C-alpha cells in the first residue's frame, strides 16, 4: 500500500469548508482504488491563529511541513489581519521557502460551466498558465524612506534571477512539447526595461532548444485584452509571478468563475513538498454559511493526484465535476443553485462512484 | 480668436492614418465654432525616424514640444525596433518629462458599440480609469548584474513617491467628488509589501478628506476578474502605472475594443503640454492599408477639447461616434464593416455637422 502524507492547512473563512470536501474526495478515491492511502495532518494556521498567538504559522512551520508529501491548503485571509502579514507569512512563505517555483493553473472551460463571454466554443478556453512562483515581483525586496516626510519614497524591487527565470520558462517549454501545444510568453518589455527585457531574452534563448514548439510573445496588456477577445490563442502560457496572478484571476472569470479555479504550487524536483490550493480567497462575506463552491478545491485535489502520478484519477475527478455542472441539480449559489458546500461535495463523490 | 498650438506626432503604422482623421475633426469643429482655431505642427518622430537618424525623437524634442498647448500622438512602435527603445525614448519620455502624471482613460460602452460580455446593460460599463503616469513601476530604475553568468540577476525597482502617489489619488478623489461618483483604488498590498502597502495607506489617508465620496479598494487580480464579471462596480478607478496599463486594455476589451479606446496624458497644472493618444498601438499587421479604426484617436481629440474647456464639443464628438456606431453603415473591419479609415472619419464629421 502506497502511503501519502498530506499536511492540511484549511486556513480561514471558506477555506475550512471547501477543504473538508476535497479531503473526502481523496479518501473516497483511495478507498475505491485500494492501492494507496492518505494520512491527513491538520495545521490550524491562519488569521485566527495569528489573533491568538501573534503568528500566522509557527516558527518551525516549514520544518514541520517538510516531512509531508504534499500540502493541501484552503484559503488565508481575514478582515482583521493585514493581508501583507497573513499572506506573506504563510502562503508566500511556503511557496518561496519550499521552492515551489511552478504555479500551474488550468484555465479550462469545463463542460457545463457557464462562460460570461459571447460566441465562445468550449474548446476555445483551454490553457494552462505556468506562473513563476518563487521570485520576481513577489521577492519582497524594497525600502521605505523618509517615512512621514515630504520626500517620502517607497521602493519595491522585482528580482529576476537567471536560474529562476530559466527554470520556469524551461518547465513551460517541456510541458508544451510534451502536450504538443503552443507556448506563449507574457511580459512587458516595452516598459519594464530591465526585468522584462531579460525575461524576453531568456524566453527566446531557451526557445532555440525547442524549435518544434510554436512560440508566441504577448505584452501583458494585450494578453489581458485577448483573454477576453480571443482566448483560443493561448495554450501553454508562461509568465511572471505578478502577471500570472492577474491573468489567472482573469482566466477564472472567463472559465466559469472563482468557484472553479484550481491551482498547484509545484517543486518539480520534489526536494520539498508541493502545495495544492484553490485560487479563491477566504471570502469573509459568505464564510461560515456552508454555501461556498468546493469545486476549485476538489479540482486542486485532482492536481495533487496527478502530481502523484495518478492521472486517471485526476481525470475522473474532473469528469465528475463536469457531470455535476452539466446536470445542474446540485449547484452552489455562485452557479445559481441552492445546494450547500457539503451537498456539492457529496454529489461529486456520487458521480465519481458512478464513473468507476 | 483663441489659438491652440498642437504638436502632432503621427508616429508609426496606423498612427499616421488615424491621426489624420482626428486632425480633420478638430479643424471642422474650429471652423463650425468660429471662436477658436488650431495650428498643427508635425514631428516625424518614431521608428522610421530612428532607423534614419538613430534617434526616436530629437535630443531637443521635449524643449521644442514645450512650446505647444497640447500634443496629439498616433502610435509608436515597429517590428524592427526594440519596443523598450522606441517607447521609453518617446512616449514614456514625454509622459514623464512633461509630468503628465494623470493618464485618464474612459472605459465606457458607447451606444452601438459591441460588448463581448453576456448580460451587460450599456450603463454597466461606464468608468474612468485614472492611471498614475509618471513613476511607479515605469520609473525605469533597475540593474542587470552578472550578465551571462550563472548568478545573473536582474532588478527592476518601482518607485512610489509621497508626492507622486498623493497627487494622483487626490486627482481621482476630486473627480469622483465633482462627478458624484464612487472611487475605487486598485492595488496589491498582500504581495507587494512596500509599494502597495504605501499606496493603500495614502488612499485611505487622503480619503479622510473626502468623507462624501464612497470609497472601495480591490486587489488587482480581483479587479481584473470583476471587470469581466461585474464592471458596474467601478466608477472612478485610481491605480498605479502598470496596473492601469493592464486594466485599461482589459477595459478596452469589454467596452468595444481597441478601436474605441481613448486616452489623455494630463499635466493638470498646465506647466507642460498634455498629450492625447489612443491606447492602441501601431498595428503593423494592418498598417498602410487604410483600414484602421480612427474612432479612438478621434475620441482622444475630444478629450483634448474637453481639456481646453470645450466640453460641449467633446460631447458632440462622442455623440457623433455613437451615431456612426448605431447606424452601422460606415464601420471599419474591427466592427465587421468594410469602410476605410478615411470613410469613417468623414462619416463622423458628417454626423457632427448634423448635430450642429
Ligand atoms: C493571496 C495572494 C497573496 C495570492 C497571490 O497574489 O499570489 C493570490 O492572489 C493567488 O493568486 O494565489
Ligand atoms: C506602449 C506602452 C509603453 C504603453 C504603456 O505601457 O504605457 C501602452 O501600452 C499604453 O498603455 O499606453
């Protein structure tokens, strides 16, 4: 029996609610399959923890997490804790501390998912965004000078290393080659005269090793426009940390909403655990009501299974979600339904069983 | 007779084609009105000029432009000149050199304009984006270390000064108050732990002076999503240079396309000339064919008239554009028509005359 040790960080708000459903799905699959099993260890970190202890995550947090095969995270953030504390000290700390330099986010319009854009065929929205996840604009470097004075000035420095830039671009090229897809690099060299000129250079340099992969480049502003106007242009997308952040939320908007947006933070070398988390936040406005959509977190669990080499199970989960979306009888409020988080979780499990 | 001295920089590609129509509209209006007149001086700067002279703009360019009441610019950029040269040495140089710190871009769905989003009422898309235009991510500060070595690292530093941040936010508050609208600040404090935390502080600080203005804040990723999902949330939007760049292209996408996206680069103190330019680029793919849509550049000319205190004329131009859009008989290819740039320009002038 293969054993996978999962660290669960439900986090805040709806994070706890949606993660519970994802865990049930994983357990169900292990049960049906029989050849592997999960153990789940829970970590109470997040904003509530911060209010009690003054820390969002324990000081030895990374060390403790390093023992696990994967991290499954709900969402972090609460109105009473500044975001730059709760997020940087937990989410971003794990991403960077564990060198999860690949943030892989599917932007795919599932069967049955609503699309807000006119004249779109389902196949037109089917990309994977590979977001740099360890440095760039999120390096956290900067300075705040002359605080409170007239000449006050604040600096925020993006850091793009050769290593960091090359490896993410290479990862995307490999994926594009492997899946026989085009690659599109999204940057902003016409204005960001150091970082993005460098990014563009690396993209074209590495690209020479992949003459078989069709290569495109877009400015981030134009890309944002085309995500709406003509998303079929994009297949494998590779971009910086900040641009990936913006574009994947936009991607979520065109591909059915935040309730369906999954994400994986991967350390491809498996030197450290990877982390799977829906893109959505803790949604304080609906937290505690049991009405959040668990599909994104369940899809993230599917990404975890794929990462463990269980692609068939990953596909089955996605098909089960599509079934639930298509039948439309058990949906949460974001999709116009009245079902609870739990009910949707159960319905996905029921559909999963039917597929087996 | 009031006299306005306009410096015209048609630039590259379709820039020259669309600017010609805007100039005709301005001349027509001066002619009908009779109380003011324009003089137009042309500057051949841009990529062609660069290929001949090694400069995108003459060294004394800013000095020469400083004598004018306004600058009217088409578009800059050509495939054979690196964008970070052509843009930084002309467009960005003028914006920053003339302290045009307000980039004002309407995102408004005109009557007759196509909207790619389902279930949108025309009134739902009616915002003004106030983009910081003089510093921030576009400061151009950075470094490129260990070039070609394994430890190569590239830094790009955003610079947010107290003065620069306060004045743009104040401008937006004044506009919101004056037009009785809500204000929304778009930032990213949860990840950009210096610059955007500062931005958020200034927004809330200055906001104390405007208790009568309803104030909202969005993270840039969430904002991108809501531009598609629920644009009616936004009225006056204030944001940084880079975020404004991305969001206004996205804004163009939801409000009828780049063919309709106008912009003004304003130095509110009128110490330096302001610059009016459509948001779209030089579009090398359709350049020289005479089929580009001149509506964006004509709308930018309307912004110039408003800046000169001729709001009625500005409104009339927009109404004339709406007429052409609604009648649908003379439209360029981007709107499914077969008309030339010139024909659309002439039709707008014809509709203008009918309105007088
Ligand atoms: C919460 C925030 C720090 C995070 C990010 O910006 O990366 C989120 O928006 C995301 O996309 O995962
Ligand atoms: C051409 C480019 C430098 C410019 C910008 O990024 O500001 C353009 O995209 C714009 O929005 O005016």
